C-alpha cells in the first residue's frame, strides 16, 4: 500500500475529546501520531465512527486552551484485546501544521 501522506507523522501521545456528527456525547482518546493535516488516535471505547465528521478538542502542551478541530474519519480498525478502536482522521485545512512543527522541534528533528 502506498503512503500518500504529504507530511511526516510524528509519534506522540496527547489526550483528546471528540464528538461525532454533532452528537453531544463526547468520547475520550489518545493520539498515536500527528502530521500537518491529520492524526491517528485510539479511543477508550468503541463508537460508531465510520465516515463520521468529528469535532475534536486536542490538549496540546504549552497551549493555554484545547485546540478545536473538525476532522473526517478516513479509516478505523479494532484494538486487539481492548474495547477501543484505532481511528485515522484527515483535516480539510492544515490546522495541525503548527502543532506538528512544534512537536518536531521538541523531538529534535
């Protein structure tokens, strides 16, 4: 499978909360990686997220308030032995670029 990403992924664990398709119930998750235009994360519980639009509140170190993002789910997979799932999201706008650059500098890249 070809990797068509325009931006390098940075492996990092950040907490986030999300809601799908305008639902008021929030789920919790932790990122696995972030790039300039998307991220992967693992949810704590299984949710109906296939083709969902997500509103995400990402907790970023050194930011005074959560970063609010609107994403589109592009892939899902089960977590072995757990009750959560792995989720890949894509941003239509490259709003994570500044976060990705800051993480890259912190990592020493």
